[in-house]
C-alpha cells in the first residue's frame, strides 16, 4: 500500500490512497522527515518513506507545470 501525505490536521496526517480515498495516520506513527507530499509505504508493519517515488512524482508534476507555461 502506498499513501501520499496531503496535509496535517492536529495530531494526524491526512493521506491519500492510490484509489483517491483518504486515510488518517497519527503523526507519531510516521517516519522521521515525513512532510506534506511525502510518499509512504508500509514495510514490516511500519510506515517508511519512498524517496524514489516521491522524487519521480515531483519531477512529473514539475514537467507538467513547465508545459503549461511554454
């Protein structure tokens, strides 16, 4: 399962699942360095950051944005 952190509300991270539904995760369950836009994967029962996927997503979004302004 892969989630993307959309925002933080109080002590919860509001995350979007791949199907577009939302899941709330307590902030204390997140890995160190998690922030809005971070991609999370469940590994051995704990959330971990997927830095490669996050970088790829950011690159795709940047390319789309650049295409809009050219």
